[in-house]
């Protein structure tokens, strides 16, 4: 996952150090993340981050006007948990299936507290519609 240094800094700094979970969306062009928008989620009852899809879609439309494209979703984990939960994986698969055919890859980095570490994951949509998820290298530009 290639990301501009200022964007990485912004997502790390915006994430809370204690529950409830928060997150946001990532955008850019030519496979480089160069823009982000933090969101405290549409649901404050549970402790899992649930994006406010309506709000985020408005942001994505604004980005597209400036030729920035949706590239993924980040969210925060607490207590050093740097692996995806079952809920995370289900959610990622749902998002990948909802994407238009032109989007075959999205990034799902975690911001892991308390050390505010970024752990990137990437999801690919394969030809048969299967979703492949793996951890990725962090490349700061
Ligand atoms: Zn999670």
C-alpha cells in the first residue's frame, strides 16, 4: 500500500486511543493514496466501526470531481489487535462485492492502538468473484 506521508500522519492522528471504534475512507490516483476523510461512524452503540455510507458517498463524489478515486477504508483497533476480526472480513467482502467492475482492489489499513501503528491489508476481487485478502507492505511516499 503506497501512501503519502501527510495522509498517513493524518489518519494516525485522527484516530481515537479508546473505544468506540472510528475510521474513514482513503482516496488517490495511480495506486497511491493521497487523500483521506475521517469518520466517527454511523453507529456509536457497538464498538465496531460501521461507516456512515451516506456521508462517505458524498465525499467520494466530491473527490471524483477532482480526479481522486476511492481506494479503501481504514479503521482503528485497540489493545494491540493487528489482525482482522471475523466481522472485518465479512464487511470487506461485502464492500468488494458492491464495487463496480472497474474496482478490483481496495486497501483496508488498521490503525493499531496504543502504539498508533498502521497495518495495511489489501483485498482483491478475482475473476470468479472470489475475494482475496492479505496483509500488505506499507510504503510511505
Ligand atoms: Zn476491525
